[in-house]
C-alpha cells in the first residue's frame, strides 16, 4: 500500500485516480477534498465494488488513520493500486488555512507598503516635507535619541508613528523609537480597532495598562483636562522606564492655531502650543510635536485615500461611538468651526494666525511676561519718548 500527501494529491490531473472520502455523509457534505466521492465507512464494505480496479484509489478519512484499514481491505479484494492520504482531511484543512493566512499576510504587507509609499510620494508636499521641516526647524529629534511615540489610536498619532518609521528608514539621523500605547480602559471595540490598525500599518506596539478612565468617570468638573494630565504623566513615567528621553505626540498645525485662538478669546492671553517642551516633573525628558507644521486636512486626505478608519475619542463620554468620536462639543470644536469660516474668507488667515505668535513686536503690546518677569509699556514709556526726541535733535 502506498501513501500520498495532500500537496502531492493536488498535483494529480483529472482522471488519474479515484479520490474516495470515507467519512460520514454529513461530514462529507460540510466539506471535502475537491473531486472526492463519498463512500462512508458504514457502507464501504457493501458498496466498494463501485470502485474501478484499473485506476488508483485514494482513500481519505479525517486523520489518515481509519483509512488505513479500508486500504488494506481493498488490497485483500484484489485492488492493486490503493493509496492512503497522509493526514486525511484535517491535513487539507490545515493546508487551506495556512494558505489563507499566508495570502492574507501578503495582502496586508502589500497594503502596508502602499500606505508607506503614499506618504513619500502622493503626500510628500503636504505631509512629509512639513514633517521634516518641523524636525529641522525646531531640532525635535537628534542623534542618539530614544523616542517614545505615543499612540492614542487616532489618525494623528497613527500617521506620526508611520512618519517616525519612515524617518528611521530613510533619514540621516540615527535614533531609536518605541511605539507606546497606554490602554486607559478602552472598550473592546476601540481596543480591537487600535490593534488591527497597528498590524495593518506595520507598527510594533509596546502596551501598558492603566485605570484612568475609571478614575475620571465620576469627575463632573473638567474630566477631560484631568484625563489628559493623568495620561501625560503615565506616558512620561513609562517612557522614562523604557529608557526614552523624549515623548512624541500627534498634535498638528490646526491644533496650534486653535490653541492660539482659544487663548485670545477665552483666556485673554497670547500663547501657543510649543513644538517642544522640557518636562517639569520628569528630569531629562522632553515632549516633541513632529506634526507641528502638518495640516489636519492633509492627514484626513491620507487617511481617506488609503481607506483607513481610526478611533477619534475613546473616553467613557464618547465610547458608544466607536469611530466617530461622539461629538460632545468643546471650545476646541468651536475654534475648528471658526477656522473653517476663516478659510472660506481667505487662504492665508490660518497661516497668519500661526505667524502671529512668532512675529510679535514687543514695542506694540501693552504688556508681556516671561517667567517671573512682567513688563508694562508704561515702565519705559517716558524714557523711550525722551530718547527718541534726543535722537531727532541730534
């Protein structure tokens, strides 16, 4: 009696033999090897004469063990070319599954490569160049850095992770990156989305857990502010434990100008979201924002053109909306709407808002402060006036 593997069986041409499935009829009907006929074990010895002796007979059971007995039986009945299928139908299922997984993996890798190419090619002008310009202008990543790229699961942090990966591959600066995800209590749907997107994008996650969502769930006043501060502290702490000297966050150009407007309209002050900050509580740690010059519309275009779907906000107040964010409304939402109106009026207003905090003429402001130093224009108003008259007289 001969044996054959599933792979070898697949190489046979039509008409080269009879493939006989001896499993119960209901199992055969749920699935079998292509081209196999059914001759269940319970009736096999009564009906085996339907099999031709001038062609090989290939016997298939579930594991390749029960079919051995029936192969021997056929040989005793004068069948000279009986072949047992090694591993049986289970081996065929395993082979099919492995091929499916391999095909799915190849498809995923192709999609990942396509997403990566889109950053360098299609969105070179709107994403890659502003990203590298911010890195260079603000000296965000330097030789030997170990950067914790903080991933929340949204479009911004996921794009940031891919940009950091591409920078490692194609940039001149040598640095290390850890793609850090804190699970503060995501629901199952949101957590699955984060993990699936990371796999699709080829981002190796380093995950740690916290209970921040549970902690702030009962807070009525400013829960979002408290949540953000707690998350930032956890990220700093864990990044430092991992040997990182910087954490990278996914704030973009729109976040910057919205912060400027919020400060002016709601706090009565001129300030902005800085491209990098030294940590006050974690010595040697620094926060950087590599998407500082990348506009949100470009990020959305990259996301949509690649058919990607990310969570927006996964906190307890919005978790019922897996991918849309919930929409509670906030001052930042108001600023987004305001900026959108500005864009309809002029295509340079948002750039002017950004430039307003780096083109400040201290001689034309009523007052300013720097750390503990405070200045009012009256402090030297008369002195400057006298100096100007003296200069004119000379």
